[in-house]
């Protein structure tokens, strides 16, 4: 069993603000990320796929197939965007990296079968790095 | 506890299957199918699992692990052309996946002989592509 990981980059701006909280509660929860004008990041995304090593190719997957899926399902959607203003996921929910990683995972899962119709490999892990100082990881169940 | 040691080596490779056409090889392996070859600064991370020794406070003697990696990986592979000089890549495409498994096969018996468990071999082919191998089976 083997796991293959590709790294991708995109840039986006956001503002962390929960509609259910008061202004002072929002400032307490999000600190400077609550700045009403917003701010941005260069996100680093790792997508891991897990599956058997195919003896014929020496590969777990064709990286070009994963690149096409990630470009279509993630990079074209999020790169160069205002997450709050342009993404339906964040019309109500704050675009924290936790929520962003979950949205990326959902979009990848939706396109996964079309990209990998054989059922192998499967999506195993997503790691989203917001800055060099923080990252967020979702592992799929075995 | 997991303990990881990292080594690097530089080597050339190409990925082709002789029974496939030029177009099929390009489709399957992309730029890596160039028959003249190209190279990478490969980064290998070897992770051992076990409890720290109660006397030394160490999971494994990292000097010994460094020596195992030098002898089994760096010495035979650094500044080599993998396809021509490092078996089994004379008959097996030296993809990052196959390289990770080959390194597992070289390192695991030595770690086991020393009474420890190899947890993973990670091979970075570029800064944006790496493979984790967790065992010998495909």
C-alpha cells in the first residue's frame, strides 16, 4: 500500500467573521483575521491518494489525472478569489482553513470517480497550509 | 514514537516501458519519458517506530541509521543513472513509487535485524511530489 502526494498553490483573500457572534465576540474569536476589509494568503494544498502500486506502470496514479482534477475542482474555484464574497460555501460559514479544507475535500470527492473510474486510488488525505506557521489536515477513514 | 532521518542524493532517471509506443510513454509518464533522461535531487525520509530505550533515551541509534542509509541508498545511488547503474531499475521503471519500495526493501531487513520497526519510507521526487511507502507489498 502506498500513498502519493502532490502539492498545489493558490492565493485568496478572506475575512473571518461568524454571523452568530457579536462584534466583540468576533474580535475575540478571530483577532486580526476579523479585520472588516479582509486579508489574504498564499495557500499550500497537499492532496494524497492511496492505492496499490500498479506493477505494469510502477505508479499508484498518473499525476496528470490528479492535476486535472485539482485544477478543475479546486484551483480554478479558489485561486485569486475573495472567499467570502464569491464562494457559496462561505456565504454563511466563516472561511476558516478548517472550513476551507472541508470544502476542498467535498469538491475533490465529487469529482473523484470521474477522474479515477477504476475505484483506485482513493482520496486519502488533505493538508492545507494557510501560512508557514499553521496547517490543517483531514485524513480519510481506512 | 516515530523517529525520522533524512538523506539526499542526486541521480538521473527516465520512465519508459519498452513495449509501449512513444505516444503511450509520453501519455503515461509525461516529461519523464524523455529517453535521454533527466535528474532530481531526491530526498528520502526514513521513519522508525518504537519506544525510547530506557537507558539511552533513544528509539534507535541515529548514527547506525545514518550508516545503513549511506550504505544501502546514498552510496549506490548518488550521482548515478538509475536505469543503467542501479538494479532493479534496469528492468523496472524508476518511478518515485518503485524507488520508495526498493529503499524499503533495502532498509527494512537491517532495521528489523536491529530489533526495531520500519514505519515508512518517504521519497520526494520534487518539492511538489512525494510518495509514502508503508510496506513491501504492492
